[in-house]
C-alpha cells in the first residue's frame, strides 16, 4: 500500500495558533471545525480547499490517537508558560506526529542544512521521492510544506526562486518545551528506542536549539533510559496507559407499535406550530453526529461505513423527492446519483468526490485488521465525514431566527414514503 502524503495545501501559522487557542476552551471536534471555518473563510472562500485545510489542522491538533492525547494535553497546558513565538515548538511536534511526510521532509532539510547554508526545492524533492515515490502528490506536497515553513518563519526564501535559508534558530525559555519536542519526535519515528546523543541531534529538529543534556533526559517523566553496552544510553518512550472510552449506560426502552422511520428516514411529516423544529430534526442529524463521534474515538472502520451509508441514503432521499416519477420506481444509487447531476441538483465536484470514495470503499473496508488505524483509513474516514457534512449542508441546511429553526429546503424535512398494508398470511 502506498503511504498517504496528506499535505495538499499551504498551512499558515496563524491558523495553527487559532486551533491551539480554541483547544484551551473546548476539545469538541465539531466546535473546533465550526470555529476554524470562520477563521479561514475570508482567505479560503472555496468550500473544498477550506474543508481540506481544516481537515489538516484538525488532524494535527484534534484528530489524534488515544495514546497521544496526554502528549497533546501537556502541550496545551504549557501555553500560559511560553511566549507566542515558542508555540512553533508545539506545532512542529504535533505536525510530525500527524504526518510522517512532514517528519521525513523536515529530516531531509535538516540533513542538507547540516552540510550547507542554503538549499533548493529540487534538492528536497529529489531526496524525498526515495522514500515516498516519484509521484506528483509527493512533489507538490514538498512544495506546499516548504512554503508553509516560510510562513512559520522557520525558513526564509531568497530572491532566487526555489532557494531557501534557515531563518534563525528557535530558542526555548524552558527545558520542559525542549523535552516535550524530543518526546514528540521520538514518538513520530519508526524506532522504539534511540541512542541518547542521537536524540539530542535529530536532523528533523534543525530549526531548534536543543540545550538539554542526557541528565535532563533521565529526569524527564516521558522517557525510560537504560544502558546498552559499556557507555551507550538508550532512550525509549515511557508507556502510557490509555483508558478505553466509557460506554454510555444502557437504558431500558419499552417497545411500542409505531410507524417510526428507520435511522436514515427522518420522517418529520407536517410540523404543527406548537411543535417548532430544532436542529436535531434535520434529516440525518443523529447518524451524522454518531459518525463524527466514532471518528473522534478513532473507530475509523465504523465511522467510514456509517458515513457511506448516510451519503447513499441522503442521495436516494433527494432523488425520491425531486426526480422520481413513479412511486413504485425502484431506488438505484448509481442511477440516482447520475440523475441528480443531470437535473443540476448535484454539482460535478461533489459527484466526483462521491465517485472517488465509492471506488476506494471496498479496497479500504477489506483491508487487514493490522492496518485498521493506518493513516489511509483515518484520512478516508475524515474525508467521508467531510463529504457527508457538505451534502447535509447543501440539501438539509437551515437558519435560525429567534430560536426557531427554518429549513432551507423544507420538502426534504417532511418527506414521507407511502406504505401499503400487507394482508395477514401473505
């Protein structure tokens, strides 16, 4: 399987600072996504580019595996004790954890700068394709990443196009910040342990002045150190016990006969004035919230499967309301998708995204269990959720006035499906 690059756009430092500031108030991913959408909207008016950018930002600081939550939380806790400029240490460590491509590119740049004062984009690309393959995605990602590092004031672009210099060495006012970064970079590496002196001189830490000693490593709670041979100290990460997410208490529900629609048939019928709509009445609101929760809990297979089911159900609902000519006409997802585009109900970009996810769906869902938490699976789940949210916003969106919810397309909110009584014995 090819490794996923993941970095497809330039990421600005102020956007990273924005999500970090928001994390001090909430860790709810839906809230973070909404907040970031407002922060980047002026500079990224395009819906697709904005969604991708927010996805990258959230992957760095929010969508992290359970075993890295404590590391992230310690980073957030350091904010009152460090300067605004020192935040770059935290962004660097979290970006390396989130994107192996970031870590590998930083290592390439660090090795080049150890030998010479400047470097070119071509030099970085030529070295990175050794590990990531000679493909357009990795070449473009290297360019986006170098441009991002210029914005982060880590690199400085020269007058000659494609030439870069190290802007300056970043210093830390506390050893805690240095040790945290070393812990993050060790966690991002493929090695289980590393020689202590080598950890203090990692090429991917090239923008930072590391002044801590082996004695500091020994005292740091995030590391375990043991002696190998006569005089070699080996550093490994201290194991962190990850508490499994608490399961909600089960409630006993008394079953009663009803014609209640299933999970994907949000049948609200005609709404009386004394029963105003709420946001939870929006079609597919409950399964979309459940999908987001699954992905936050790193249950990517479940989240991916549910997201695809919601997309299919939403497309068929719109087709039934707007396109279907006969009540007995059978639902067919591919044909319904084509019909929505033909009738200008679905734009080409959205359909192309659905087609792409559907083409990859079987390959992803049939992967072996040992890659269940892989980067490919996580990205697929998050991209699917983003698509679900885009479709929901387009067809089932609403506005709020004076506390009341007003659907933008009420015909979907009250859509019903006729049912015929089945005689006993048939």
